[in-house]
């Protein structure tokens, strides 16, 4: 079965080292269950999360993924 694609979009002004670190770390942490793509975008000033090619996923799963990313980056949802 194909793995879902989990994308994380950082603001365009994000440090390239942070992007590489996030890609490497999250791929290791989530790579068994998801393809992870980290990118920079000019369309947001917040971190953007999307999940593609999923069947039967609920909102709590997406929130768990989001929290995993934020925890890995040491960011709280309130920032």
C-alpha cells in the first residue's frame, strides 16, 4: 500500500538549515508511515500542514502529526 504524503510548508524567510534539519529529522521520525516533504513558501507566515493520498484519516491524526512536528521543532501551537 502506498504511504500518504505529509507536507510541511515553512515561511519563505525560514533558515535553510532549519528546513534541511526538519526534512532529515521528520523523515526519520515519520518516514516509516509517511512520505515527508518540507518546503519554503511565500504564501504564509505560519507553518502549513497538509496530508495527501490518505484514506480514512480523521482530524485527530492530522493534529497528532502537527504536534509531532511542532514538538520536534520545539514550537508551541500558541506561537
